[in-house]
């Protein structure tokens, strides 16, 4: 089913462009530092801890904003947060590009991190709330694809400027797409589920009809309204019924980062230089292979996630991640010549990235966006996102310190242990939610179903029956004060 058949042409075009621009900015600002830091380090005479501070600044900013974005998302809406995100992307890129001190560079990186945190919360949440259930996973994963594309383009920019070492130009390249993102946001509609939660049924009806057409809008309108009425007195994220999905969202978010994905994204050139790719340009060129693999296998996830399902992809991806980490550890621990070490590590890292791209990469955004009821969805996704970025901060800051103090074997062994734990947790706890509406998942949560059964059909049909002669405007008029 094509997106153009589900949305009006204006909404389809603006949503696609906004998704690409946000993904580019997110991925670019995460990935660009991997090459820039090689030149920033001698320019400012940085120590290992200062390198970790600058690299982790984006993750720190994202962690701070993720703590607040749940409440902000409920109050101001998804679209308004995306507008703020675009403005912060532009400001942060400008400060980083003209910085003359470590403090200024860190400040710019933190601002970029706040933008990344707001966007990483808002984009998948918004997409999940306007998407039909049969392609919801594909559309949310498309956002992840755009992020990987941004990372890959960042590596290309790193390679272009590797000869000159112009790290300022690398960091300034985010200003223009931020301006374009701000312009395109004008064409985005607001989330119909957020509008209903804010008691704006007429506006919600208009958006639903634009997205789905009149007939499907009637059914979805009633499902959303029924669920919101059912949970009206259960709005705390820490309500006993919501603890299990909250723990699931948090755990998936932590596992995604704790297996070491951003240690590779941030420090790939540094790792490659340790293995034998001694020249800066060679190390960055090898890193470009990481970016291209990330893009290709995220594209694969888009094509198959709504057919194969979340659970099978996540389990197979984590299994591959564990195997590739074991190979990396073996390569560094054995007495291998420099050439063999370099290529063995490169192949293992490419396998790691491939497995992450079709499993934990999209899962960390898709699963939290699916498993929380409407009233507490912003809070649930916000907490999960905060845990994602909080773990990212720890990994980004500590990895260069552990690498320089204890070596690559110790660093990657930690990731391996976490990967094994993650596989076991997913095997026993993760439900399969493909093809299940958000309202059915919510009904299962309200009925106290076990985590593994959240993607099953609810025990009772909680939706309102809609007769052929039913007029959605009658429902709208009844809900208005």
C-alpha cells in the first residue's frame, strides 16, 4: 500500500520530506563527530576524557530533553515540538562551526543533542499515531532509515574534508537542512490522537479524513474516543497496569545502546586506526562502509518488518550482534598481523551494523511508540527515549576511557555480555505487535494481559459498533461542551 493512497498529496509530500530532513539532521549530527574528532583533538589538544565529553555532549543534551519531552509532547503537541527541534538544529550547528573553545563546542553539541532528543521522541511517536496498522512499522522504520542515511552522508562529508582537516565545515553543514525542515513543517497536520486527548474532536476528524478517508475515519475516531474514555481516570505512567509496558520500553531502549552501537558510530575511525588502517583518510573511508551497511540493512528492515514482525527480527539481530562482538574480541585478543586484524575487524563491524540496522535500530523507536496507551504515550515514550540517550551518554563517554585504559577486548566484552542478556530478555518478554492496532494493544494493557500477549486480539471488543447510517458529525457534536 502506497503512502500517497493514504494521505492527501500535500501531507504525503511534506511528511516524506520532513522525515528525510529530520533523519538527515539526526544522523548527521550523530555521525559527523566520528571524523571531525580526529582533527578537533589536536586542534584543542584534547585528552581522552575531553574527547569523550565532546562526543557524548549530543547524547547528554538528548537525555536532558528526553526527560522533559513527554510532558511537553502532551501539552504542546508533536508538531510544535518538531518546530522547536528544527530551530535548535540550526542554532547548534552554527555554534559548533564557529566555536573557538572547548566550552563553546560542547555548548553547541549539547544544543544539537536537545534537538536530537526532542526529535527522536516526537518523530516516531507522530508517525505511529497517523499510520495505518498494516504499514505502521514500515513508516516508523523509514524514519530510522533516514537517520542512517544522515549518518552515511556525514561519513561522506568526513571523507571529503579529510585531506584539508576542515572540521568547522563538517559541523556547519547542518544549518541549511535545519532551515528547510522548519519551512516544511508548515504542511504537517497535527496528530489526531493528540487532538482527541486534548478534547478537539472536530480537528481530529478533519485529520483522520485526510489520512484515511471518511469510512475508515469513522471507525478509527470511535476506537480512539472509546479508549480515551476508558482510561480517563488512569493517566499516571506509574499506574500498576502500565508498569509492565514501561519496563519493556525502557529495557529495549537500554539494550539498544548498551550493546555498543554508538561506540562504533562515534568512534569507528578511532577503532579502525587501532586495527591497522593508520591513515586518517583510510580509516574514514573504512567508516564509510559502516555507514553504507547501516543504510542498506535499514532499508531491508523497512521492506520486511511488517511481514516478518518485530520479535523475529530483534531476536535474529541480537544473535548476530553477539556473534560479531565475539569475533571482534577474538581478533583483538589473538596475535594477528596488522593487515588481518584490520580486515577481520572491519568485516565483524559490518556484520554488527547490519544486524543492528534491521533489529535494535528500528525497535528502540518503534516498540515504545506502539506499546503505551494514548493518555500516557508521551510520558512512556519520553521515559524510554531518556533511558536510550542516558545509556548513550554513558557509552559515548566511557568507551574512549576504557579503550585507552584497558584495551579493546575489555570494552567489547562488556558489550557482548549485555547482548547475551538482551537476547534472553527479548526471547521471554517481547510481544509480536505486527498488524495489531494501537487501540487493540491498549485494550490488552487495560485488561492486564501479559507482555507476550499484547499483540493478540483483545479478550473483548471494546470498540463502538458503527451502523451504515452513522454520521461522524453526530459523534463530534455529542462530545463538544
